[in-house]
């Protein structure tokens, strides 16, 4: 066990009192990510395309323990309320597979001869997260009782397994006004998979959002 002290022998609050102690925070992470792409290479064709597959795997393990000795208790005598032990450990494994593709069709290279490029893209994300969570707050004077001498304040814990799948994509238009000016507009949908904080029993769900862009790109000051 190592106390939270600096080189002066003082603790976190600058005093010589042993306010808290914790074991080493152990964190181990391993991950693999790979992406394979195929793309068109005919510059004369109005159609450009790209297709691929993304794969991600991760394994995260964490072990953490901390004890507060209650010397900064708000009451008149220490350890009355806030002496506690915090114990947390667990692991999370993640596996993501996502095929994707995009096409860009340039009408300027067709018989229409319109300087407009149409973009459409799509991606499907298949995500799986599974593991084990353990979290225990031990508050001896508040939670202890018959059959619970350690004062464990029961927290959600145990194995978990969740799967999510989401479509995302993009649509856009690009107008090449001239050699120096381009205007564009696009709409895209993003996605963030769900997950957990190791040790906490709650698994949060995925998030998604739409993004809209309108803008212009140009060159100014003699391309400087």
C-alpha cells in the first residue's frame, strides 16, 4: 500500500496526517484495428467509388482500490461518516465490424457538362461489448449490519454483454463555379457506440447525430 504523499513527506492537503491510501492503479489495454479498401482508378470516368471493411478489437482491464481514513470528516470527531473504501475492477472487450462505401458522380464528365458532383456514402457498424464489472463502496458506519460486517453498500456488478447496430451515411453536392471557387452542401449522420466505464455496473447506450455543412472554398491573394 502506498500513501498519497509527495517528496516532502506531506500528504495531498500539505499536512503530515495520513488522509488516504491506495494500491497501485493497474490498467492494461490491448487493441487491434485493420481496414481494407478498394477504390476506382479511372480518372476519365465520371464515377469514382470506394468500398471497404473496418475491423476493431480491444481488451481493457482495470483494477483500482482506495481508502479514505475519514480524518476530514465534517463532524466534530473523525471517521464518523466518511471513512470509506473504494474497490473497483473489471474488464471490457470490444469487437466492431463496419463495411462502408461511397460514390462520387461528376456530371462535368458526362454529356450534361454540368460542374456538379453528387456524393453518396453509407456505413453499417456492428458493435459488441462484453465483460465484467465489480464496484463496491464500503462505508462501515452507514452500510454495515448483520451479514455485512465490511459495510458494503451494494452496487450493480457482474457480467454484461451488449450489441448495437447502426447505419450512418453522407449525402452531398459540390458545384465547381470556376477554377478558383467551389461551393458545397452536405448532410451526414454520425454514430458513437455504447459502452461502460470499467467497474461501473451501468452500460450506456449508443449516440447518433446529424451534421449539416454549407460552405465555399476558394483561393485568394494569388494563391498564397
